[in-house]
C-alpha cells in the first residue's frame, strides 16, 4: 500500500516554538517531503493535549493516514500517548514514530536557524523511518499460578509463606538438608537481641506444614526452560538414604551412628555431627540425611547401625536410594540463595587458621549460641578458658580495594552485638577496631550508644596485623593486634586473648552459573542485578524472575524479610493478571536464509536462541526474546530480522537524517 | 530480434581475468545448447564480431548479455553503456561485475599510485620517472591509451543491471542451471525471476553447504591458515581461522572449506545483505570470547588485515566503495 | 603527410591491445607501436595483505593460467617464511601444474595456433578456428580436445579444490592431500593424456611437417629473431615447469646465465615507454638497446620454443625423443623461427602428460604429510615457475607479521613484450610495402607473428583479461576500416 | 576556508541509558552543539556496523555510538558485544584510511546528561578539527581523474 503520512509538529507552548520555527518546519515537511508520502503536516500548541490528539485521530480517519510522525518531546514521555491516539483512530499503534525535537533540539540548542535545520533533518529521518514501520501485535502469555522459590533462608521463607498464604502453590528448593539458612546459625539478633531461633523456627515449621508449599531440601535446580508465565523447572532431589514417608525424625539413627564428623557447614567447624544427621535440633524437615562421604557402610560395606536400630515400620533407612529428578511447571521464580561468608584465610596477616584464637564471626555465633557446641559459653579454642580480652576486627574483606570494595552493611551491628555478648557473658575487655561505625537503621544508633556505655573500647583504624610474636612481657602468650588509631594518630599494639574477625558477605561462589541458569546477570561485585536499583529492586531484566535477600546485595534480616515479602507481592500481582503482554519488539529467524553457522547461538543472555541439529537451523523463542537486537546485528547471513528496529527502518532513518531524500527531486550525496 | 528467429546472445569482458569465460567453457556440452538456442552475436573469446556490428544493432536487440569484468577505465564504462543500450537482459556476471572482486581492492588507495607503484618496482629501470600517459607524442605522431578511473566500479554503478550472477568465477554447474532456465523461459516453460534477482546461487550462506561440524562459537584467538594443523572435520572459524563462509552466499558447494581452505568470500553477500564486510565484522566480533578491551585488542591483532579480510571481493560493491585516499581529488 | 595504419585492437571494444603502424611517405612501415591500455594494479593493492593470501589474490590476475600464479605465489610465500614444504606437497603441486599444462597447451594448439596450419594461413577467418579444424580433421578430435580440457580441470579441482582459481596452496605446503581413489582417477586420466599428446604430435607431423609450404613458412626469415632465450631447468638442465633454476642461452645457444630464482633482479630489468601500461623486460647484464635482435640486445624470449632452446633435454622418455626429432628436423639448436613454437608446445604437451603419470604413480603422492608449519620470521622471497607463456616471477617482501610491503611481478607474456613488438614490426614491414593494398592472407601472417607467442596480456599487465582478443583494423588514409583480423589467445 | 566547518554527525543511542541521558541533558537545559543527530536503538548491541558505514557513506563526518556502562547493560551483557564490534569497526575503518577519531564510543548512563552533553561537544570539536570526510564526493562517475595523467607528475604520490 502507498504511504499516507501525517506529520505533527508540537510547539510545547514556547518550549519548542521558542527555539524552533515550528510553523516553518511543518510547512517544509508538507512541501519537501510530499513525494515521500507526507499528505499532511500540522503544527499545534500542545500535541499531547486531548485536542492535539483529536487532531491526529481526525486526520487518520478523514485522510486515511496509515503512518504518523509526531515531532515533540522524548518518546519516553509521550510515545504511549500518541500510540494510544493512533489506536483510538483504528491505526496500529506501532505505525506512529516520535521525533524528540524538545529534549534533543529546542532545549539544548540556542541558535534558532541551526535548531530549525536540525528539527527538519530529524523529522525527515522520522518520515523515512516510519515508511518502513509495520503493524505489530503485543505477545500475551498465560501465567501459571505456581511459584518456585530457590533458597530456604529467611528471605525465601518469607516469600514462600506470603504466596502460600495467598492461596497459591509454592515449590521451595533448598540445597542444604534443612531450611533456615544463615539466620538459623545465629544466637541473638541485633539490635533487639531477641534469640534468632525463637523468631525463625515458628516460620520454618509453618513452611514445613503448609498445604500450599512443596518443600524440597537437599535439592538443587538443574535446569530452567521456558519464559515468564510458564517455566519448566528441573530439580535434582539428592538421595537422603532415608524414607521421608516413614521416618519420624526420632533421632535414634544418629544417636547410634558410630561415625563422628566435624560439622564445617552449620557448626562452622566448631562442633561435630554424625555421618547420618540433621544439621540442628529444630531442622525442618526433621528427618536426617546420610553423608556418603563419611558413612562407614559406604566406605567399607559394613556397619548399617542406622538401619539396624531404626524403630520405624517399614525401616526408614534406604541405603540404595538414588537421586530423584523432578520437573515442575511454575509461572514465576524467586531467587533467594543468599550469600557466602568472606573467607578470612585470604587475609594472611590476620592469622586466621594459623593463630588458634582468631575466630570468624560465624564461628563466634556458634560459640555463643545456647544450642551450639559450648551451650553458649564463650571460650578459647581449648574449649574451656574464657578470654579476658577480646578484639573485634570490623570490615574484614569489606571496604577493601584488595578484596571487596563494597560495605557488607551488617558487620558493624554484628560486631557491636558480639561486643555486648562478650562483655555480658565474660566481663572481658573488648576492643572494636573499625573504619566507620554504620548504624543506619531503626534503633541501631541506640544500640551503638549502649555498647559504648557498657565500656567497649573503640579504635578507629584498619587492623594491619595480628600476630603472636611478643615484643614486651605483657604480650607474652597473647595475640597482638597491630592497628593505627587514626583518632589519636598513633600506632597501637593491643594484646588480647581472642580476636573475632567480622567477615563481610560475598556473592555465592556459584552465583554466576546459577544466574546463567535463570538468565539473569551479576553486577560488577557479583550480586544479581535488579531491574532498577531504586524503583524495582526485586525484579530482574528477565520477566518472571525475581530476587530477594542477600542475592541482591548485603543486607540484614529486616531488609531480607522486607524483600522476601516484596518479591512475593510482585509475584502475586503477576498471578492475579492471569496473563502478561510482552513488547512486540522481537527478533526472529528467516529459516531459509539461516545457514546454521551458529554465530548467534551464544549471544543471548535470555536463552531465547536454540539450535535444531536436525534441520541445522537456529530458532528464536519470541517469549524469551527481550528485543535487544544483538543477534540481528550479529547474523552474518542477514537471516535474523528484528521488529520495531529493523535494518530497513534504521537505514532509512540515516538517509532521512542526512536529508538524502528531500524533494522535489532527491539530492544525491 | 525481429527478423531473426533465434534470440541474440552476447558475452563480454571488461577489466577481468578471463576466468568467467573459462568457467562458461567448462560447462562443456552446455555451450552447444547455447549455440542451438541462441544466435551468438558477440563473444570476443569464442567468435568473431566487431564493435561496429554491435553499434549497428537496434537498441534492445540482444536478448541476453552476460557481462563480466569491472569498470577500471573509461573504455570499460563506454562499452557497458553500449551493451546496456543494445541488450534486453543485462546480467552482471561474476564477482568483478557484481561487486568489484579482487581488483576492487585498488580502491583502498589513490588510483594514481597503481601506475606509480607498477613503474617503480625493483626491476623497473625508470631513471626519468616516466609514467604512461593517456596521450603521448611519438616522433611519428600522437598515440593514446585509455584513462584509469579513480575508483574501480561495479557494473550496476555505471548502468542499470537486470540480474546478478556472483562467483569468482561462477560455478560451472550454476552457469549450466541458468542456461537451462533461460532456455526454458524461451520455450515458455518457465518464468524469469523478478528484475534485480541474484541468479545462479543460493539464498543462504556457505555454511549451509559446508559439511564441517559446528558448535556454539567463542573465539579466544584468530589463527593464520598456515600456522596450525587444522582439524579437517570441524568448522574452521571455531578453530580460529577467519573463514568468510558464514557471511558468503551459498551456491559453490562450500568448495574451499571442503578443500581445507577458508572461504574467502567470492560469492559475495547473502540475500538482502547491504554490506558484506559489515556482516563479517559484526559476526566475528560478536563471538570473540572477552569483555576486556585490552584482551579484545590482543585477539583482534590476530586479524592482520581486517579490510582485506572483510572486503577482499566486495570493496567496490560495499557501502563505502573505496578508502579515503581514493576520494581525495587533490594531492597536497 | 605520413599515412597512419591503426592496427586497432578495439580500443573501444575489447580494449585489450592496440597496434599503431606509421608509414612513411613511400608507404613503407616507419614504425609500429604495440600498446597495452589497461592496468589493474596488483603490485599496488596487494600491499598490506598477508602473504598467504597471494596464491588466492594473484590467481585473479589471470583466469586462463591461475594455476601458474597460484604456484609462483605459493613458492614465493614458502620462501618468505623460509619453509620447505614436504615432498608430497611439492609433488602434488607439480602434479596439478602438469595437468594444467596439458589443458592449456592443448587448448592453444587446437583452438588458437593450430588452425593456421590445419586450415592454412590463407583460409578465411571464419574457418580458421577450432570448428574449422574439427570440420577438416573429423569430429572426434573436438571430443578429444574437450576431454583434454575436462581431464586437466578435474585434476586441478581434486588437488586445488576448485576448477578455476585453486585455493589449497599455503606457506609450507597444501591444506589437503589426496586419497587413493583420487590418485587412481588422476592416473587414469594421465595415461589418456599421454596418448592424446602423442596423437597431437602425429597430427602435427602429417598436416604441418608433411606440407612443404608450411615448413617453408616456419623456416622463413619473416618469423625469425635472433634473441636470448630463457627457461626453467632442473639439476640436469632439463625442462621443468614447477621448479629449478632459471637458465638463459644466447642467440648461439650458449649458456649465458644460470641463476636461482632469488637472484632474478640481478639478471632482469624492465624498460619503460610512456605510451603503454606494460613494461619491457630485458637482460640487465646485456642492457636495453631498443627493439632489436642480436647478442648486443638484452631482448630475450620465454616461450615453449625458448624452453627447448634453453634446456639440454626433456625429463621424460617420449618427450625426449620428440625433443631430439624437433631439433634434428629444424637444423639444430637454437631454433629462432617463432612459428616453430607451436611444435615446441606439443613436445611440452607430451612431457606434461608423462610427468602427470609419473607423479600420479609416485608412492609418496597420497601421504598425509602435505604441510610443514612455518616457524621462521617472514622476510622476503621469490617464487618462479614456467607459465605456459613464459617464466613467471613473484617477488614479495613482508614485515615481521608476514604482511606485504613490496610486491614485484614479472609475468609470462611480459617477458615477450619486446619480441612480440619486434615480430609485429618485422611482419608488418615485410608485408606492407609502398602502401600496397594488403590482403587478408598477408594480414593474417602479421597476426600469426605474435600468435605464436600465445600472448596473454591478462598476465602481462596484471591488468587485462586473461586472453587478448586482438582486432587488427587497417585504416585507409580517410580512416575508414577496410580489413579486420582477430586473434583470441 | 573562511567560515568554520560544521560537521554532520550521526549518533546511535541505547534506549535505556544514553538516550535517556540525552533526555536528561534536555530537561536540564544543558547546551551542546547541534551537529549530532541521534538514532535510538534498543541496545548498543543492536549496532550493526552497516549503520556506521551507511552513515559515513551518506555524508556524515563522524559517528558516535553510545551505550550503558560495562556491567550495567539493560540486557545484561550486550554492550560488551558492541564494545567488541566497535574495536573491529575501528580497525577496519583505519584500513580504509579513516581517522579513528571519526568513530567514538561513549558509555553514558541515564543519569549522565552532563557527560552526554560534554562528550557531544568534544566530539564535534574533534571532527571539526579533522575536517570534512567528503565520502564519495569524487566518486568517479562519468569523466574522471585519470590514473595516467597527461604529464608525469606522480613522483610526490609516495609509495
């Protein structure tokens, strides 16, 4: 069909008209672009006003316009407005092109002639481009009501419960034998000092018993196919060697198990467990897992004590159990896989692992945990002597060019909590070596005050070294903390019995791979990138994938819970919509022209591109495609086309901008 | 062709190497078909005819002209215009006519340097710095030679072209197929493709016909063909050898990759592609396995001659047609 | 005023060669100018390209003998990288090259040179072509010629990857070898080619040597020039197309020089005339004395005739017999009669066919060891082969990445630019006297003068189509054309 | 030349950052020279080298490519593909005798209106200094400057 284009130039009051000869531009377009299909060109005070829109709608109806160019403000402001206007007049909204002669011309230029000339060029570009526009229909896909939550820490628990309580099904996948995450390892929580277990375990139990929650611990997500609304998730349920149907979690098996194992995970190496075990008393689910690495039976074929003593009927120990592969349909996914603790051995001068009485924050958490190896007695490695003096080193691995530049946000409060607990339980002298104290949130500053009043020492300075080399008698048999006190500006050597390294938080070691699995990316420091740092912190660039808790960045419990709930709210919103409409800016492959060279196959971060070995051609899944156009630009055969930003459209716009097609007869370059 | 029952056929070479003629001769018996169905009025390599004969013909009286060779001098242009006038169907035949071919690389420089370099080689005895002149007075009188154009042009850059037949040279089996088609059209058994079509080639690219196995590509380094013992069954590009196959129009049965050599791109761009080199630049760069500028540079150093690599056959036919020196009118 | 005859090779048509003949007042030839009107500039635009591209780029100098450029370029590239390809690679290259020679020589003899003799110099142009030959000698001969072309191109395709513009030679050898099945196919075709070559010589014997008029024509002075001769020879001074040393003999047949390809620049220089795009190579140590014969003039000739004059013999038995018969018949070495080149071409045809079979039956030929990876720093190198139309020299200099900084090409026909000009001049002067109205037959004899060289100015100028269709227009004083001759090399 | 040369520059902007940076420069009324004409793409990863060549062939004196900062791509990592292509386009243009300065890659986030404006300003200055590109101006259609001149004056065309 022949192009019938309407050009509408907006004055925007004086915003545009003040610098651009709007009338002149419109007349120019009507005259010099006539042969390019411009049948009408108008200028109007405010195109975006209802009157302005009516103007366009009227022309579409009466002049039978099949394309519209609006020269006004940025499309980010009013593209929707004018597309809607076109739609109202029965014209496909994507037949409308906006030219930003306000943000890009009148507001940034002063020379009227130059500005007017540029406006003309840009309109010519818009006209040439719109000639190649084609009607597009948004893609709508149904939303499956079930949700996958990955990670059973406090954030994941919160999300799962919110959604389940709203009456929708949730699959909660946890890598460890029990949910609870890091929070379950803590003793007290700052600033209120209420016991972590007391507030966490009820939630864990709820999850374990919730009719809308399918809990899969000791399990990992292996594969994610599909797109927002209908993901197909494949989960590997690792063999527990325990029949969860019959097991009551009575505990006789781990009582009888002869094999002691140092628990490096939950107890952070401070305590032991058996070869068959539950990580901690309040574990959910309550049934144990058998640790093949250490089990005597799996080592040399004998023992089976657990099976022998199992009281249940049928016997709940199944030593031939194999991994299970489960697949499930979900509409949305929440990633709450948490964080790893910074490995303190990476800073050798702090002596962790070399100097016995240097502890990490997590070790200390277990140490002072009533349910921990020492029932909460704070002692040195010998497990009996209480320390008389303790140094707490802040920002270990955080705010440090050599390790992580970012602030882990929780360490300050954590350290203050430690300081309080040490003083409260041992009366020992406590030295906090800090860079800054960051006590930003509700009641935090007060807690800082409190610890100061309790007599904790605060030395503002980054600890240089921790050694056991005494220079003076007072240092004999002590750990010496070498630190510059920047407030008094001198070096200090502080002899102490115990040092606690307040280690920072790091992205999970496998964050990148997991991200690839779900089609989301990590930022520079390795935390998952949110859709918008302020306005959309729990969504990601991939539709239907949300993030909550520390995966998005270091944060404390309240913040994690808040994000867990927020992510849940976003998911519920989607479920309520029943279906989502996807932008019709999409890439697709012309199969006859595709040579199967596979250049494009590795280019899509959203896994939208797949290769068919049988036909030796590549295919793009329109629902997964986000429309960036990278593969379109990459295809060596020109076999991939992109809607909305096609080669033809861009090439034509270039010619237009260069005024190559301005009439009466085209001007040759 | 009014008074003549058989339609007239012509084939001509401008600045070319003659390979296109050889390729046509290599269709062997097909030549006889041409002779049977056409009145061959003009074909320098094969038969006797004069320029004046052609000039004397009615406009449009030649049904089909296969034109090979590029526009290197003003004579080439002159004859292109003449044959356009005399021919109903003008086919740009072979790489030179369709996209400029190897001689198009001359467009990277100032055309005057062509002469300058040729007349200053190590063996050239040229103390007085003499260069060929379009007009020269010998004792007996003036003699002339044609003027070299500032840039070598493709046929369509000089005259309107009806069809394009790529290849350096076009494969004989493709030529035979086209001859068959034209004969069928003459017998009313087939339709001519739409004007402007590329004939005698596929719509996809060389990979489509290449038997080597392919995987997702990620290039850590580019290799020179002689520098490694290339694996004979795996995609050359995946082995770091810059093979132009992915961007080069199919139709040759992937001859070079099959023979262990990288595709050098003689069949030109694929269907609908505007700029051949751009496709290669974009695709090669896309699969470079690095996000670090310095490493990217290190990897790209492996491509010793990007322009030559990407525009070996296609420079004259590309969007930019030539390098900056060729555009400069005046020398300082 | 002086009359001008423009033997005008279609300046406005093919535009690939042009002869200006100036007559003096008496109507005798005052001077002739043979002009080459085009230049594509390979020596210029190959600069900046990686040297391994040259076997592919210089292919496109000439579609008639791309194999020659492919080989010369490959050898020059080997030299640049100081790498010696494994024996299998060298043999495969030479095998490809021998098969190509059969095709090229056969085509020339039957389609281009032969007709003059088979049909006779005075036969009308329309009959003086392959069809005429077929008509006269019988249809099966046409089939044989096509067969010969097919066979040669098939070998080129098997080893070189493509029928035209082969692609498999790289620095250090080849990108591929051949299988036993392929070897067998090549051998069979080779054996057929030997028979074909012998048949061709027999034909020449009967039709040409059996005809006194032709023999006189061949031995006549008009087609005789006493020049130096150049050709590639093996260690025993036998003709070799692919490899060896360049040998030059003087007009008396005595060895004047023998040098390794790398030394070519000490022996060859190129003279410049501002009225043509092509240069005139000559023997540097003798010097440029103009377009003249004799031992004082640096003008030399590089053709099948030259190669036979230059060598002490042929490397294959049957060809050796023909070689001996050739010189005994023509009265000993050196033979200066240009028309004898056609016969020499047939002797070479037989040698090429025999060599083809030798190599196809070489036990090493199917070895997988067809490439040696270069390790040395690239610098400079020269590659020389015998192209059917003369000694072909490629000379490259590169930077440390193997990117070309200097290219010099002295190509087959170029070697013969001066002698061809001289032959044209001599023929013209002998046949055009006192402005006599020249007859077709006489003009064809002018044409025959340079057709003997089988000139290929595509190669010659790295600029022109691989063939040189030359149209000779004789203009009366009023400029209107009276006669036309053509030649397609 | 008497009056100063006003270059024409085509700019390709990413919809999510640099195009919004341009919007911001606008709303903040920052001033920059009018020589640049922008084309919006969804992502710098959409940048097809064809667009750059098309712009130059159409008479542009320079081309500006802008995208999200590395690691901040709206499409996760596609701006890295743009980065790689930029490097190779740059090398190819060098081979064509085009000054590298005529093609500029700029990372500008949606917040960097000022940066966008100043980059445009400095780029315009750089191109002005380089002078017109005149692509295809002497496109030898019809009668043409000859490779073989009337007189042998070629010595200064250095080899």
